[in-house]
C-alpha cells in the first residue's frame, strides 16, 4: 500500500513527506485516513472555515492503482456552508494522479498571501505565482491556461476552484479535469479563502503486486461484473438522467421549490437528451463504464451571424433536477445554458438550484422584491436565472451576499424558512421519495443522499417503521465508509460486496476478512460522528424545513411525529453512545 502523506503549508510555502503506515493499516485509506489526518491537523474544530486554520485533506485508497472503479478521491475539510464536517468525493483523473505522484493523501494547511497554484510532480512541489490567473471568470479557461503552461499532458490532474470559489460563495465547488467535481459543502470557497487557485498533480510511479495470478483473476472478475451488469450498462447508456421520467411518473420529482411533484419533463429527460444532444461519453480513470454524459449545444455569437460556438456540457440527474424541474425550467437548451453557467463559475449545482427556487417563491410571495433580486424571478424564466446566477457570484447587494451563504442563511435573514429547502444547512437533492430520504439527509455525515441512499430505501421499503429505517440507513452508511476508504465509485457498490473486497485485498497481499471490513466501517462512522459532535452539530427535527415535515410522497404523507420517533431512537442508539 502507498503510505506517504504529502503536507503542504501555504503560509510559508513549505512541504514535507512522511510515512504513515500506522494510520493506513488502521484506517484503510480514503475517508478513514482523511478523517484521522483532519483530526490531527485541524487544531481548532470551532475555527472559522474560511480562516487559515481550516485544513483540506485529499485521500485515495489501497485499490486506487489496482482495480476498476477505484477512481475517486475523498476530500475532507470544515464546511463553510454547514460549519461542520465537510466531505466530498471527486472522480476524473485525480486519484490516479495522486497515486502516480506516490501519495496516499495530500494535506493543505495555512493561507498564501498572494494567489498561488501548486504543482505536485512526484517528490517535487512547486508554488507558482497565480496573480495573473486570479479573476478569470470561466473555470474552463483557467484549466485550459494551466494545461498549456504546465507539463504532464495525459497523466496530470488539474484540480481548481472557479470564480465562485474566489468570491467565497459558500457552496462553490472544485472542478477536476473538465467534467468532474468535488461538489457540495463548499470546498471551492475554502480554496478561495486560502488564495489557492489550483493543484496540478502528476507523477510516474507504478505499482506491482506479489501475487499477480490472483490479482489478474480478481481484476478480471471485477471488470466482467462491471461490463456485464445491467445496472452499469444503464449508467453508460443514459446515465443517472434516466431517473427523470420514473421519478416524475411516481410523483417524486421536486418541482418549483417542492410545491409540485410532477411536471412536463419529457424534453429534459435522459432519453431526450441522449437522442438529441448527447455528443460523447467519458470515463474517470480506469472505469470501464463511462457514465459521464456530455451534451453539445450550438450557440450563435450575438454580434456575428453564422458564427457559432459549440459548448460541451456535462449533465446528470441532479443537474436536471436542480436547474430544471426545481426552478420550473423544462426546455432542454435553456437547462443546458444554466448548467453551463454554473459549471463555468464552479458553483455547486444542487445548492444553486435550491437557492434560486427559494428566492423565486419568496419573491412571488412578496417576502423580497426586485430591490433584492434585481430582476423579477419566476419559475421557468431561465433568462432571469442566468442573471441571478451572475448576481450570486458577483454579490452586488446584501441579498445576494446572503444568498451566497446558502439558503438557510438567506431565509433566516429574510424569512421564508419554512420553504428554504436545506436540511442541516445543506440544500436538498432531488428525491421526494418518502421518509427515509429526508431522515437520511438529517443523520447523514454530509447531509447528502450519497451518505445512506434513503431514496433507494424508500422505493424498496416504503412502509418501514421509523426505528427500522434508522437501522438500515445507519448500516448502509457504515458500509459506505469502507467503500469510501477504498475509494470506489458508489455506482459500483453492488460489485464491491464484502466478499469481493476481502478477496481483492488478498490479491494485494493484505489479509482483511469480511468481518474485519464491516467492523472498520462501523469504527470510521463513529470517528466521524464524534468529530461532528465536537464541531458543534446535533441533529434536530428543527433542522428540517416545515414544508418537508408534512409533505406528500409516493410512500405516503409524512408527519412530524415519525421524524421525532426516528430521531429519538437514533440519538439513543448511536449519537449518545459516543
Ligand atoms: S461509473 Fe461514472 S462516476 Fe463512476 S467511476 Fe465510472 S465514469 Fe466515474
């Protein structure tokens, strides 16, 4: 296993490498390792996330250089959006680039006194003056310039914050390569606060196993399961955008700030986008599925007739929900323009869409007016949303400065908290499937649907008693700590069963039984829970907006009592035990 950790200090432009076999043996890698490094280095857990005290950790896992779908990198930081534990996973080439550079994790501390980007080329680290690159409004252009001036074409990863990060939008994301992100919870703003524009990572290390025969056997098994699986084929063909029509059909698609659950969405469905706009599919490193769908949109230049630019725009279900149905935009090219704008700035799309949806409802109810929004907002009016997104980033007035801190913050200041759709401060994803998804967001470490997949539990078991739902959500999240420590793509979770993970470890000459794996998942979960507690978080039904507490879902109408019963059980069985 790779056991080297690279620590970078932006304050004095220093770096050092150390071996941390102790941590890797104990905590696997990925989220297990990143959590421990964060605990060690983040001296003041109550510190302002945008101060120099915040620490960023990127970590890969033991499977990264070895197996298909081990394509993700975990990042950990204190979130400027929720003010507690921040975790985000990104794909692209980043994980392989970190492995090729020879590291299991990269820790970033301090703050640079001028804009800087950092090049990690194997054992060497270069701090590069980024003053001429600050203020570039399109993250794609920043990446293109870095690609031109830095070496490593084909092996490097370019991980950068966009202009939204520079402007400290609390839900700014990090983009890696062109179409992958460390989204949710505001890592882009943390980069911005550190005056860090980008990381460029590359190296030439390769790895060998002592047991090539068994390794080849396991590799082939994982590969075959991937390419022959119907589920993975679905990700390749239409991608997660395939969810649009079924969720709409079952009245689980959030529409117009969750005031409706069904809409005319044929034109923004995965099927229509694939048939009419799909230009290509791409994959993260060593992934045989290639689920990343890229649409082409031809736009005429305003000043010149018959002059066109062709935009290549990545899309998936969450983007279609957040910048489509949630704000009433149901025409594909308008949706793609909004996605492109959000992508160019480096904004988290889910948070942006939910903020815009809340602002629209607040505007229509007269809670705020055009003095605040600067343009009249109405569901479906994509042109107004293009302006509003510019305003979110440039923050020309107090209203947009507040909205750039997230929907919870803005609604506390202006009103409309009952329909500000964030749970524990994180804007909600697009699944109005039932009780488990919303309760899962409350107790999940990231307050994300990816923590424990409550949306899936709702569809398979809509009638679970609250206590049983809690048990299933927590067990799922515990196992996901193992997957996040390896670090494999969650789309391959049905391939990476405990049995196969144990066998894959054996092929790398590491003994790890299924029971041990399950125990490690529980331990990592508990470590994160303790950290959240120390950062001041405590789940409460009050963290769920009123609109959700009594909402209609395909699994029946929700009620507050059910949330209270589930929370009481969760606090007793998990939260208060540690
Ligand atoms: S399935 Fe998609 S997100 Fe997952 S590793 Fe492959 S290309 Fe990346």
